[in-house]
């Protein structure tokens, strides 16, 4: 009788658990199933239910334990049943997700259901074959980084050059080394290092902190400086070389050793420089070229990898001669005056007034001559011919003779011009595309010198020279102590960070062949402090910054990354809006759990706004400085902390639709909000979410739905240019979206990435293809007008032109791609979406040859070639074609296989 009561109670508990399970309340279901198992300890059913709960939670090891227990309780005659097959199938999937192929293969033999056994066997065998073909994933990862871009393509393949920073220099507030009982190595990464201001400041802060405390707080300092432009790193090398010269001259007792500080200040901040600064510049350029072309170190404390030396040398050789587009000082003066006036009007429109820079007398002289004059005592020694002219001007205010002298003798600061970019821009009709439009006095103020200068007698250029004196003294002190290493890399931020993370930088794998110089095998793979400038503004904001930067933060002590928003702050009401646009998530607890970073408090409020803007500016985010994101300890979310399955799918699909169907935006804007991500971002996102606890089978379900070409989701494509918290929270009914135009690219990318995923795939059937069936294809487009091509807003669109021809209006393509079946039942539109259009978001483009290169599964590409589809480059901002069509039957060049 008691056994019957226990059985009845177990059945009730299990029924309750089933109700909870169907409602998605897994913790409650698990509790009920455990009760059922305790009441009926010999019944495999509650244990099987527990395995389902653990499986659904993503705890595959826990599920395996329960499945094995359930099987052990199953009577021999029941082990051939459908229920047993379900258990064995679940067990095989658990092993596959955990990449335990041998165990998965062993389990499959126990499955009686032939279709299920065949499906799982195909998944396991294809996965095993891939792992056998590519036993070391590093080679494949290198190929991915070399071949597949992370962003939609720019059609201008020479990036813009930002020679002068616009961010205010900040004292290093991090307690790096202060909490260590034994001094250790401190490492920094400066991405988008630009003019080097943050690097120089950090070196100085670290040493000054030691001097103030009279104790050594770190054993060594390593700084990796990274910039997309060789010109930016070349300028930093020039400054470092001048510092090294100063150190030598000082040791030799040279009375003019300190002259270099004024020269550094001019090179750093001024468009037009005195002849004595030009002479030192050219001397340093010549010396650096000799070092870069040799086999030895460029400087004892600076490591430049071999593959970057030629690019740096090329830039330095260009700077030995004036750029022929603007080689005269008079032309530069007029350009700078016009640009500063234009910027002033824009500032006045936005903020109500134009802020003054420097002292009144300096402003007046700059307005007339567009230069900063050296101190008279320095001029007497280094440029005596200007002294009398300057004295007469300051007494009489007559400009002509002094201006004539400057135009004849002073030189253009060539290091502010990237000749390749300037030449390309000139070819394309952009006459003023060189970054000379800054105000030197504003640059000085951004270095933190405004208060001291306004209260003292020294000029702005003298104050900046004194700052470089401090920078140089700090740098060379650490160099003399063998405590400073600077690693310079020309490269894109996220790409280089991935290569550091996975140890894929070749030069870091071997010590110097002659045993001399810096040893790159000792360079760090993780950092205490990562500084990104405003690079995230251009490459997908927080999402890219977090996935690239978080893995490089040190785990054993406090570490942080930081970036600011300089490109478009008026577009955001605050941090929640800023985070909503790039993460589609704004809640800080959610962000902390999903990305293992937390933003440090201290945002600007209305009370913090400068008095001059009171009443004219309502958005304090415009004045936000660097946003600091502190590392959270690595952890896996509990199931209760995860988004619900439906909310998670909505979030992922929202990113997918945002990538594929970005909201139209102006081609030109003074405050652009870029939508640069391509479909690779979805794979990076899936990997990141698995790492923090989301179940593999949730992600596989999303992948599988995308691969079918149809998703049913509560998500929506963006309905405005900038997403807000309200957009993130918006509730929508489930709707079917056709994503077939992106399936060919997505399945290609997923086939390439399959070996790199941290979990096995089971249910994609024949959606994926072997690597040897993926090929490189190139298309050369006819000439087209170059207009606003420096935006990451382009995709390739392949179409059956005859089918597409009736709908050619500029907005109809997005409308056609956007509509789901339920809203548009026209057979022609539906057929076009499903069969006649293929979109490609990840391709590279070479401007000079007008050639687009992509990797694509051969079956999809060869079908389009055989049917003579048309290829276009299409804007995803204005949603218009920018090229005439290319016949794919004759215009596509087939290249090597992926595995060749």
C-alpha cells in the first residue's frame, strides 16, 4: 500500500514538473522531478526528466550523468524503445556539443531509430573529419583573419589619417602596481595610438608615481602601440628618436641638448614650423630610415616587426619632400584659417558661442599669421633673422614683412599629411582631404596645459615644450633602467587583438636570431590597461570593443579598457542610449553578465556642464570623456541569470536584422552613426554567448533557422537610425522574416568557422559545406563616381536581373528584402526574395582596380554564374546601387579553394 502511495505521489510530482518544464520554469521543474525521483527511486522516468532539464539549461555534463543513471534503471526489454532512443540521442548530442566525438560515436550504436541514428552519425562523422583535416585550429584562424573582413567594406582602401588627437589628455588614475607586494610587469595596449599623447602621458605618470612615493611600483612597463596608419606610428618614432638623441647629447654635455623639446612641441601641434624645426625633423627622418632598413633595432626600447618596416620607411621617405598638393606655407595658412573659421561657426551653432584658446595676444597673432612664434630668447639663438621682424610687428602691428618672411622661410609640417591618402583624395576630387584643420592652441589645451598657461608668463608653445621635456625625461629614465619596452604594430584594432589573443603574431614566436635586442617571445598576451581612443565609433561600438578587448585583459588582478565617443555624441541622450545602439542592451547588470565588463561610475550630469553652456545645451553626454570598463571575473551565468530562450532569440535576431537591414541614413553627416558590422559579427556574438553560459543547442537552433532562410521572431529590423532603450524593450508579436538572400553567405561563413566553434554542430544537415568547396571569387566593376566611399556601408548584391528589373526604385530593394511573407503575398516579390537575390556583407575591395573579392560556397556561386545573374555594389545607407551591373557569366573570376 505504501509503495502505491509513493508511486502516486511520484507521478503527481512528475506531472507538476512537466507543467513547469513546458512553461519554461526549469528550476521549478527540476525541483519537482527530484521529488519524484526520491519517491520512486527505481523509476527511470524522473531521472530522464532531470536529464532533459539539465540539457535545456546547457549543463551537458550534468545531463550525461542523469542519462546514464536513467539508462541503468531501464529494464533490458525497454532499452530498444522509443524512450530509450530519445535518451541515447540526447546523450550523443551532449557529447557532440562537448566535442567528445569518441563517446558520441559509441552511444550512436545503441540507437534503434534509423533516421535519428543516421542524422547523428552524419553530424559526428563530418565533424570528426573536419577535426582530422584541421587538427590545429591556429592555421584556420589565421586564414579567417587574413581572408574574411569583420566589417562591411569601405570603397576607399586607404584609411583616413588622424595626425592630431582631439581627446583631452588625462592623468593615469589606475592603481597599477600600487597593490603589488612585489613589483611586477605592467602592460598597456594603445589602439588607435594616433599622435602618441596617451602613451607619453602614461609613461610619465607611471614614473612620477614612483618618484612621489619613493618606491619602485613596477618591474617593467610594456606598451603595445597599434594604429591602422603607418604615418601615425612614424610620427611617434620621430618623437622617440628625438628623445634618444637628447639623452645622448645630455650625456655628452651638449649645451643645446634641450632644444629638441621645442622642436617636438612644434612637430606635435603646428601646421607650419620654423626652419630650425624642419632641419631637426629631416635629420631624424634620415636616421630612422637607415635604422629601419637595417637588421638591428630601430631604438633600444622600441620593437618594430619586419613586415611593418617597409611601410614606415615609405612614409618617412615621402616626408623628406613637401607634398605637391599643398607645399607652400601661404596655402596652408589660408586653408587652416578657413577650416578653423568653419569649425567655429559649427561650434557656435551647436553650443551658442566659440570657446577661446590661449591668451589674447597669442590668439591675435595666430589670427594674423597662423603660426605660433618661438620665444624671443630662443629665436635669437636659433633663428636670429626673425627677431627684428617680430619685434617691429609687436610694436607697430604691421604684418606685411613678417608675413612675407614666414611664407618664404617657414615650412609645412609634412608629418601631418598622409601623402597616399591625400593623393587618392585629390584624384577623386576631394581637394581639402588632409587633417590640417585643427587649432594649435586647442591642441595645447587638450594636453592639460590651459590653466597653468593662463596664469603664467610662458607661451603656449613653451608650455608644450616643457611637457615634452617631462615626457622625454621619464621615457629615457625608464629606458636607462631597462624597464621600458614599446612594441609598434601597423594594423586594425580588432584583427590585431585577435592575433595577440590566439598567439598568431609570427614575430612573437621566435627570439631574435642574433640574441641581441628585444625578445618578442616575452611580450604579453594580456594587459592591465587597454586604451582604444574612439576607434569603436567606426567599427561597431561596444560590441566589437568588448569581444576584441575583454579577452586581452589580465584575469589575476584589476584591469580595464576604455574608449570615448568623439564622432557623434549629440546623437545619444546618455549611456543607456549609447549602449542600446551598439549592444541592443542597456541594463548594466545584463551587460556585466553577458560581456564580463562593468562601466565605472562617473558620467557627466547637467550640473557638470561648463557655465558657458548653461541653458544652451541639454545633453550632458556631449561632454562625456573616456568611459572606463572594468574587468569582471570570468564566470558562467546560472540558468536563472540567462535571458529567457525567447528573449535571447529576439536579441540575437535583432542583431541579425540590424546587420542585414540597417535603417537608411544620410550619406553625409557631420555626426555619422555607422552601421559597419557584417555577418561575421553574428558568429562572434554566438561564440561569446556560449562562453558565458548560453546552451549550445539554443545557438544551433538559431543557426539552423537562419540556414533555412526563414526565421520567426519577435525581433524587428531597426525603424530609425539610432536604437534607443525603448526600441530595445519594444514588444512585438511573432512574425516570419525571409532571410534567404543572406543564406549563401551565412552558410559559407558558418562552414568556415565550424572548426573554430567551442561546441559541435548537430542539426544543420546539408546546410554546411566542406572547406574544399568554398572558393575565392573576384569581380571587377566598371568605373563609377567616387562619392562618400569612406563609409563602411556597402554590400555586394547578386540578382537575377530579369526578375528584379520591374522593381528598381531606390527604396524598393530594402522594402523587398524587409517584407515578410505575411505582409506581402505577391508571388513575384516572394519568389525574388527566396530565389533571385543574394546579398554579401563580407568582402574586400581594392580601389585602384575596382575589384571586389569574396569567399563563397561554390554551389551557390556557380549557379549564379551559370544563370548569368548580375552583380552590383549596393549602398546600405541610402540603399542605392553605386555601380552598373556586371554579368556574372563573364565577369566573375574564380580563384583558389579555401584549402588550396
